[in-house]
């Protein structure tokens, strides 16, 4: 991530629907560049027995701020985390049973 600290508040979690929503409350650019930031994560099953992870992030920048490379870096970092998790779970299928 392009920052060294991020604290989130869990807004809701629905284990039956495999989804959750969180809001960044500290770090991650909050108060310096970003006014608010939320993430909604949902895991949906696929026809072949796998799953698709959908992440929707919403940011409200502080007045006068412009989107910079940090948001792209953050997206790339989150994608990397999910890909690393996927690789680990494929290599270790008993890790989540």
C-alpha cells in the first residue's frame, strides 16, 4: 500500500451472502487527502465451483485534492493481496476447511 497505516470500522458483515462493508477511519490518506473511503467486498460463487471476489471502493476527496497515483497503487496492492490469497488457498486446500 502507498501508506503504512490503515484502521477500518466494519459496517456490516453477512456470512450467508459472503459480503462485508468497511470504512477507513484512520490512515490511508484520511484527513490528509481523502475525506471518506469505504469498501464493499462480496464473494460470489461461479458455475464451475469457484468464486469471484468483487470489491467496490468509494472515495470522497478533500476539497482541492486531485486523484493521484496512490489510488491506483492501492488498487494494485489490494488485487495483489487477493491473488496471493487465492494462490495460497489453491496450494493449501485444507487451510480453509
